[in-house]
C-alpha cells in the first residue's frame, strides 16, 4: 500500500506592510502578593486573667531542649557533691587541660577546683567545645558515682573518662609531636 503524500500546512497569511505593535504602559512592577485569608484553627483564648477556666497542664518539653538549660560551667557545689576520689580525679582531669606552666596542678579543695575549671574553660580553644568537654567529664563521674554507689574511698576506674581532646578541639600546645 502506497502512502499518500501529505499536503503541506499553509503558513501564516502574507503580511501587508509589516507588523503592527501596540505599546501599553503597565506601571511599576508589583512584587507583593497579598496574604491569604486567616483560617481559624480552633477556639480563641478568652482575654482576662484565666480565673474560672479549667486547669490545663503545661505542654511537655523536649528532653533535648531541657538539656540546653544546664549551664556548661560546673558549679563548685556540684563538684563538692562528688565523692572525694572522684573530686580529685575531676580536678586532675581539669588540670590536664590547662596549658603547661600556667598554674601548679596540686589542688586539694573544692575552691581550687573552681579555679582550675575556669582556667581549663578559658584556654585558647573554641570555648563552648571546651566547656562541653569539661561538663561531659563531670556528668560521667556523677553518673558513675550514682550508679556504683561510690563512697569517698571508691577509686575512679582508669577508663572513666573519654578522650581528653575531641577531634578538632585540641590546642597547639596539647598536640602530640610528630614521630619520624
């Protein structure tokens, strides 16, 4: 079967004298779209002091948000609540974070702990990362002391703390020398 040839589509009619244009003035561009109408999402809260209204409990808080309210600097009374050997281990850990030669690492009382804690928190590293390291060490000691029912004579296990300087937080004076 043979195909029939298709007729070519006729083009636009020939122009007689060119194209015509009309110029219209539109005004300045409008970039603002009006907001949609407000939808009602429930009953409105009545104005007033709330007298006579039924009790409604506060909404539950996210535990991750609640942690943000914990101060990063450990208070001296928090340190004083630790058992004696745990307190000394925490002081030694804070003393390791202080640059060499800045202070003598021989504290024995909770007041000295606050001094070393402040010195460790203000070294030349990102401050919040440094404070998180100190708070993390304190929280580990406190948790171990509670779970293990530590007394003043309970020794702190060597693996109680994690790394002294997490990745990217170690200052230049704490970096290990290159071997080779």
